[in-house]
C-alpha cells in the first residue's frame, strides 16, 4: 500500500472534505480534481473553500487540478459528485484512468432507469474495479476531523478490505462490505425516508411518529434489498440505519430540510427539489418496489407527495389505517 495515490473528483463539499481528511493523514499523495480552473486555482492559493466548507483550512499537502489527466497516476479514484453526474464523470475521466485504478462511487442515489450506480458506471468502465462509499457522514464533520464511520462496499472482498485500509484514518473509519447492493440501496433509500422524517417534523406530528417512521422505513429498506439480491442485514448497519438516523434527525440534512418545508405546506417544486437526492430517488424507488413486488408504503407516499398526487395529512391517514399485522 506504500505506492497508493488518491484522486478525488468533485470539488463540492463532500469531495473537498474527503480529499482534506485523506491529505491530513499524510500517508499518500492526494489530488482534488474539478472542472473549474479558476476555482481550483483559488483553492490552491487560498487553502480555503468558503462556498463549500466555510472556516475549514485545506491541508498544505493537498494538491489541486482542473486537468482530467490529473487522475492518470492515481490507483484509487473517488467519484464525489451527485448521482446524476456520475455517468458524465465516467465518460469524461474514464479515458485517463490508469489500468490499475479502482473507482469508488461516493453518491447515494439511483439511476432514472432503475439501476444501481455500480451498474451505470460498470457499463461505461467495464474493466475498472468499482466500490461504493456510503453511511453517516456530513462533509463538515469529515473535513474537521470529527469521528466518522462509513461503509465501503465492493463485490470483491479483497478490494473492499484494501480500499477500507487505504482510505481510513484516525478520524475516518471505513468498514468493508462485499454487499454492494445493500450498501447502495441503504444510501439511496435513506434519503427518501429522511424526507419523510422531515415531513413528519414540518407537519408537527411529533417525535413518536418520527421514531415509528424510522423503524418501519428500515423494514422497507430490508425488504427491497433482499428482493434485489442483497443482504437485509446490511441496511441495519452504517449504510442504512446509521445514515437514516443522521439524515432523518439532523438539520444539516438537505433531505430532512426539504421534507420539513413540504410538511409545512410548501410545494415540492418550489423548495429546491431538483437538488435533493431523495426527491429524485423517491419515484425511482417506488417503481423498483412495484417491479420486485415489494411493499414500500412510506416510499410510495413520499413519491406521491412530491409529485403532487397526495397531500401530507391524507398520506399520514393512509399509513395509519393500513391493515394491522405482526411486526
């Protein structure tokens, strides 16, 4: 592992935070790669990214580049952009990847065509080993060196273990998993359920309702993961339950804030829905439930509310009047 070189593509808050924590550890060369030359030059000169991580100094060891060939020498490349930009990144940077590079997908979402992001990227980069980073970790906490634990999933358990070792640090701990289906679905579905938690809060339905929603939402996750060939136990860990508790309770969560606005009566399309991963994933997840004959009542309700087909109180009434059955 002494010859590892890391490139993080995506100079938003999460990508910058990851590059920062890797560079602070100082074990391997780290380059943050973005497409805006002026921004990358400013980050290199100022050692601050106030727009994304205000007040967080960027390490002297961290390198910056706006050139796509900056990834050519890296053997660990992280795609730290939203799910809808992952395919474009694969096409843009794919020709420059080393034949020895492994790509780590750092988005928590689903493709519009009801595919996991590993399926999307592997179709574009069929010879490149893929892994997925998911779990409870806000960018600001990671960048400031606050204790954070996440899941690192790869179909090859040897690759998962190697990447977890390379990318872990004193404050950033990764747990290896070979269940890429469970790790990805946990990360994607918790965004939808975090919106539901926000709706409950915004509508003033109480903390008991939120607790019930989290527990029943976890059951939904488990059913879909199992139906799609993953391990239901995976979503009871960091990439499912851990991430859901974080994003379903913290006001740092964009998905929670989006849901709160809806719960207060604001239309979904006027409160930043296109920028929220869970808003995009809700209808996709609902379609997956129908495709695999899995009952996802909370997910279906969120999708219907976002689409304007259902109002909040009617959705809550429907959920509370479902047939009584054993847990």
